[in-house]
C-alpha cells in the first residue's frame, strides 16, 4: 500500500471512530435558574410548589449539599462554565467575564464544539451577552429592558430609566414573560436538534426568580399570603462580624423599598410571596421543556442538569439578595438525571458548581481537559448513598468560606492583616445564629479550619 493510500485509510478509520463516538454520545440539556434557593420539596421544604422540579428529582439524583463558588451571577457562571475556581484576582463581580479564567482554560462550549456537538444558549447562561463567541447559536428575548415588566405604568418607568416596583402581579398569560418565551424557543430547538441527529449541548437559562419578581397572578394564587412566615433568623446575628453584613443594594434599587433600615414585615411577606410565585412560574416552564424532551423520545439519550447559580436571602439574617458568606447565599439546588443512573436518589456528598464541568465530561464519555479544578460527581451519581466529598470552598469579595462536614468557617483578611472570623456548626445550629469563632473553646477548631483553608487555596492558585 503506497503512502497516499495508507494516509487515506488512516483518515477513514479516524473519521469512522469519530462518527461512532458522536452517534453514541449523550446529549446535554443544561438548565440554569437565576437566584433559586433550594427551598423545594425535594430539599425537605414544603413552602414552594414546584411539581415539575420535583418530578425531575424523582428521575435522577438530588445533591442536598451543593454550593456555588461565588454568590453573584456573572462570576458564578463564568467559574462554572470554565471549570476554574474564583480567586482574589478573578471572578469577583456580577459582570465577570469567562475570559478571566485565562488563555489555557477551554470553556465548556468549546469543549463540546470540539467533540462535534451542536451548542445553543437560550436566554441567560453567561451574564455578559456574547461573552462566549463560539456558541452555534446564542439567543436572548427582547423587550424594553431585561426587567420585562408588563404593567403599562411599570413599562413607562422602565422606558424612562426610573425605578420600578420589586414585583408585579397581573392576570396575564405566561407567554408575555421572558421565561415562557425561553421555554418555547428551547422546545423548538429540541425538535430541530432531533431532526438534525447530531449530539447537542442545549443550555437554557431562566431568569426568575431574579428581581423584579414578575409572575402571572395564577402563580401568586397558589399561595396564601397569611400563611407566609419570615425566616427563623430574620435579624443579623449579634455575634457575627459586621463585615459579613451588607446593604442589599440590589433590592433597594426598586421603587417603594426603603433606602435604609429593615423592610416592614407586611412588605417582607409580600416579597417572599412574590419570590414563591416566581419560582412556581419557572417550574411550569421547566415542566413544558421536560415534557417536550419526553415527547420527542430524547430522554433516554440526554443528560439533564438543573442548577441554580447561587442562593438568595429572603430576610435571612436580616439580609436580602445574595452577596454574603452565609449558607443561604451559597447553597444551590442541583439535580442530575442521566440515562442508566440512579433515580429518585438523594446525595449528601458535598458538591460545588465547579464540579459540573468534569461531571458532564464523564457523563458524555469525554476526556477531561487538564485545567479543570473541580471533581467529577460521577461516583456520587453511581452510588448516591456514599459520601465522597466533605469539603467545598466559596468566596465573596475578601471573605473566604471553607465548608468542612458540618462546619461553615469564613475568614476575612483586612488591610491591617487582622483576620475576622465566622464559624457555624450546622449539626447544632443550622440557621447560623451563634458565631462559634467568638468562643474560646473553639479556638483549636478555628485554627485547624484556618490551616485547611490555606491548604485548599494553595492547591489551585
């Protein structure tokens, strides 16, 4: 055989192998929900009505101890999609770019592109539009602004760049709001992707329950506001360091919200009601999307991931929004349903958002890029009853939180090099009310956790 024939034969073998790999590859439906707390039935809460998320959990594994690596949307998403952890120099702000991961980090879209996948982003996946330029398609719904108000008075305020209300309750169809439009667009994409026959990475970003809480009235009507209660710890803990507090400016930017001081109780309950309604609205859209996946007979070849980008405070610790090192701002819902893996299972093994990229590599039989700093969750998916990981690391500005078993330890290094600390033991204080770092009998525990935190950071800086 001459050299040309040898070369042609080798290419033929390579292309056949690649084609076989693509044919057997699993699709990925990646669903991200903005500002979603794990206050769902599958997490042992009965406050929010989310039957479709519950159904997805029944078809997969729910990670009860999943945490974001930074509690702000842009930075959290950039970290997740690049597989690189935040540090004191990268992924700090809501407008963080995925490019902060550095030139040697292959982000997840290029990873799937290189493997022959069709990649589509619908609505909010990266915080910055066009931050990833290699999607096969990036789609965003359009309106006067991202706030998507429907009340004419609110739309007029928005058009004139004046503050609008923090919530909206109208008897309107789902379709007037972005998230329903996102579900419809994604369903149409699924139809095209099935006809195309190529494997796909379809990322679907739902924006509610992000402020403003705009949901059709029928979702508000699912709840009796008279039964809504404030959190058990609705004031800032006396023993927590002041640096752990913040002014929750995200909410204060809205009309009729006090510019300083606490939210009146009646308004606080209405805001919580609005948040619940927004979650139920998004849950309905997720149901439409998953039902379409089933109807198109794509479920048996598709990995489905549902995750939040960070937590959210609903007056927990006297705070609103995210932007803190308390667990309520760090914990996220994470549900993974994949063909051939366990169904209706709970994992109490610790998981981080940075773990999702390597997990998807394993679930789609791909080689993991060397830059990844998370750990694949495949073992937890195969054996949900076993604890594989007990540690996570999150940071917000100068505050760094080490999660180690039941301990939540945070330290802030000030300009004077003085360190402020916060420690909670969730086995005895799940609502984080008593800062154990102020108690002398915990000095040794604090010292040990501080050393662990330093070692953890050194391992990936």
